[in-house]
């Protein structure tokens, strides 16, 4: 998997009353992350029926590119605040596409 394209789904749950702040913090990650060389896409979503629930859908050229992303100062700064603003730890799952790509 070291050289294969990697999909990440990251689920985030804001503490009650912190929804707007979490949304702002997460949106601030989008532009700098999309400019990283290994980022294929980095899309933030908010649940329609639960404004405290967010999910990032991300694709990276490789696991190495994701690992480099996880060390970026803007992401590390947010990770330092999670205990204050999130209701639970971020749930991250890694995925490998098994269907053929569109041509």
C-alpha cells in the first residue's frame, strides 16, 4: 500500500455549542491542504440532520503524502485543540479503491 493511492474518511463530532467553531476550524484546513502536492482532493461535509457531525473525504497519491499532511503545522495546531472542541476523538479510516478507475 506504500505507493498506492489512498482514500481517507475522517469523522468529526463537535461538542454541543461548538459547532460553528469546529466548522470554522475545519474550513480553515481546506485551502492549505488542497495545495499540498500529494493531495488529490480534500472535501469537507456537514451532516444535514446533525450540525455537529462533519466528515472529510480525502484522496492522497500515497500513504507517504498523507503522513506528510499529518505533520503540517496547521493540522497540528488543530489537533492541539481537539479536547476542547470535539465531543470524541476523530474517527479516521483508510480505504483502498478496488473498482477500476474511469478512463
